């Protein structure tokens, strides 16, 4: 497996460029929240995928870091002449259970369905949000800020399982 869980300054650069490209139209426009919804959907899907310790979603999350590191390091070297291979403090979301994994799959499926139903601009924004979310969740700061997410996914999954099994209904 050729993937990383450590983000470099180059990877951060790649994420910040895409984040800026998505925030600029909102900032220069009338700053309505709906302008950021497609980006937010992608970011939310990436956050759910980042909670996965392995599997296809976990692999995609870590592989995105590898892609961003390479692209950002090349961009930084070409545009500024400096190296940007210094690693940042890494972080990760931990504690996803089997019931939480069910919620993750449903949430990511909803993002995929939103992507398929969206226009070209919103499709790019969803992909941008997923890329930026996945990259930023490799850092200790963003992963730490969202450390509550696996527990929330697990609790939601537990509630769904309890409802399906009829707990508390009879």
C-alpha cells in the first residue's frame, strides 16, 4: 500500500489552494451559506471516511495525503524555489465501531448520490471539499477538533440498530 498518514507543507499547500479557490466566490459574492453547501458535503463525506481505520474509505483517505504531498511539494518548488517536504504533526480519528461504520457507508453514499445529481460546478466543489477535508484531517489540529465524530457516528449507528431490533418499542 503506497499511502501516507503524514502531511507535509506541500500537502497543506495543495489543500489551501483548493480551499481558497472554493471560498473566493463565496467571499466575493453575497456570502450565502448555500454557496458552500456542495463543498461542505464533500468535506463531510471525507470526515466520515477519515474515521475509517482501513478498508476502501480508509485507504482513499490516506492515499489522498500522498497525492497532495506530491502535488503540493512540486507546486511549491516550481513557484517559489523552496522545498516544502517538512512534515506536520499528524492526527487521526479513532474509535469507529461496526455500527458507526454502517452510518459512514450511508453518509458517503449520500455524498456520492449528491455528486451524481449535481451540476458540473457543484461536482467540482464536492470533490474539492472531499479533497480538502481528507487532507486537513491528516493534521493534529483538525483531527483533534473533530475527535468527537467517531463517537457520534457510533452512537447514531447504535440508535439505528436498537430501532431496527425493536429496543424500547415494546
